């Protein structure tokens, strides 16, 4: 951790907040505070410089136009690259995930990504909309992923990049794998918001940020109920 407080940045609320992913910041801040950590949250608009010394950067989903503009501004700003070089954690969802890669499609045009992770996104003929579930990379030691997806892009990972999960319901990257992680940069197609539906994933990001192997357990009965409800919905949909 860079300072006395855990610093969490919500990147570009004016562009990449369409799908409710800002909830990821609320969950992270809440779970950190429940462990007695002091937390500073910062929302940085796309016409402002991104600070480079924060601990966790969160990027949300967005429609094609704001996604393309967000990528241009992040590239021009350069702050996210410096933050990653400084060891920051990045958690990016859908449009935010795609723009971390080499390139992505928006409004029929190939756009340059940030090249923070070796991945490329193309456009599929149909949108992937619905529940998204998967078995997370065992090296991360997390329970199954639960989320909701809504995207037209499909993503291929480069050889050094690991998928976040193997898909059991939905599409994710390509119908087989979902999301990616590389160092302390993690991307997913999962909305929900993802960290409300996957509190263990929130704790993984916190552990990466503070360099802790474990965090004290919290009462997660509310999120367990949410996860059970969504898992039951996935099973019921599969039976129809
Ligand atoms: N515009 C991107 C796509 O459709 C991302 C959508 C999103 O963030 N949900 O693929």
C-alpha cells in the first residue's frame, strides 16, 4: 500500500459507468473498512489527470462511443500505465476489460487499446446477454464466478495471459473462457456488479493491494443468498 490509506480510483465515471459497475468500488471500500483499513475513494473524470500512486484502479463497462473515447483519453494520459508499473491493482469490466488489450471494436471501427494485457477483442454477429458463470482459475483459490454479461465483443488472449475462468454458463471471452488476469491486472465480462456477486474476488484484489496472504473473514450471508439465488436462476434457465 502506497500511503496510510488504501486509495481506490474509479476511472472515468462520466464515460464508463453505464452498467452499475461503480458498485465494485463501494464493495471494495466497505470490505476494506470492515477490516479496519482506512480507505480513500477518488472518482476521476475523463477530463482530469489520473493519479499514478493509487492502490486499486477500477474501470467499468460502457457503450461503444464512450469506450472508444475512454481508451483514447487513457492512452493520452498515460497515468494508468505508470500506476501498473508502480504495482497498482487494476480491475476492469467489459468495455474496461477490452480497452486494456491491444485493440477492440467500437461502432464498426478497430480502436487501439492500452496494451496493458496481451489480448484482442473482435466483434461477434450477436450480443452475449444473460447470466455468466464459470469455474475460476484454481491458482486464484476462489469459488465459482457469478455475473451478468451484455457485450458484442469477443476476446482472444495472448499466450502469457491466463483466463479468469472456464465458462459454465454464458459466453465470456469466446464461449469457453471468461476474463483474464496478468500480474495484478484482472479483467472480466461480469457485471452485477461483479464484486457484489463475488465477494471473494473483491478480497483477492484487496489482498493483492495490501500484500496480505489472508484477510479476516466477514459475515457474507447476504452475498451467499444473492449467489444462491443467481445459481438457482442459471439452473432453472438451463432446464427450460
Ligand atoms: N461496448 C462493448 C461491447 O459491446 C462493451 C459493453 C459493456 O461494457 N457491457 O462489447
